[in-house]
C-alpha cells in the first residue's frame, strides 16, 4: 500500500455498506506535501507582489493584484494533480476502484484537495495585502474589495476546479505517462484560459462586468459538473489504472 494510505488496511472493518471511508483528508495532506514546492513558490510570489503593490497604495494593488491571483492559485494547486498522477501510475487507483471506490469520488477528492491549496494561496496573499495596508494605517479601497470578492477569489476557485477536472479527464482518456498527458502538465495551460477569456469579455463589455463574471462562473461551473457527472458512465475504468 502506497505511503499516505496506511489507514486503508482498516477500511474493511469500518467501511459502510456503500463503500470505504473517505480518503479526502489523506489526499489533502499528501497534496500539500507532494506539491509543497509549487505551493510555497506561488504563495511567496503572491505575497511579495501583493505586499509590494500595497506599498504604492490601495489603488495600485486593486488594479493589479486581482489579475494575478488566479494564475498563482493554479500554480499553487499543482500538488493535488501530482498526487492523482502518482497514484494512477503506481496502481493506487487500481486498488481503490477494485475496493469499490468509484472514479467520481477519486475525482472529487482531487478537486477538493486542489481547492484547499487554492485557499492557502488566497489566504496568504490577501492577508498580506490587508495586513500591509493596516500596518500603514490605510484601509483597503472599495475597488480592491470589489475586485477581490467579485473577480479574483471566485475566479481562482472556478479556474482551478475546471483545470483540475479537465486535466484528469484528459489524462484518464490517454495512456498513463508524464508530460502533456498528465494533469500536472495540462493544468497551467487550462488554468490560463478561463480568467483570460473573462478579462477579454470585461474589456469588450465593461458596463456589464457583473453579468460577464456571472456568466463566466456559470459556464465554468456547468463544465465541471458535466465532466464529473460523466466520469462513471463515459470513462472506461481501466483507463485510470496503472499500465503495469
């Protein structure tokens, strides 16, 4: 049994009739450990840029920081996809599915782990900006609050959920290998598309920014749900297994 799933040996006695206990906690912990380099780098860059911009005033931070946050969160969430790819190639997913864990639950654990890593990056970067402004005796501007709550934070979660799900779907339909077929390789590429398309739409119809964001988040959410809903039915289970 691979490291991090040692408790799985006790599942047979404790598991309910519908299947084994959740491995979500272990997935989140392993994602943090395995992707710590990306998580630390993304968090450090976000904190550094946010703190530096806050020194120039809330207006500058409001105009620039929210645009970068979705990119940093995508980078910081790579650990969850590293766990998925590692478990896939080493046969852990084969064991889990043989034990009765459906692919949808495996995907769900990876997505939630990705969002947990997103929360770490967001908490550190936004906290650094607000703390820097408070230290200088300046509160956050209304523009900064609106862009963080109305764009950067929801777009960060939506982008990572979409990129992680699409990356796992693509990897599950291809032979197990590293590189572009891995969700780790696809995540940065897929993670750029939703925020970039949204920003272009903002520029095209600035007067309807709220509707643009709502539409973008709705489309992203619908895409994630559609992919998850089709995992058990449309994907051959052996496509997730180790080739060995």
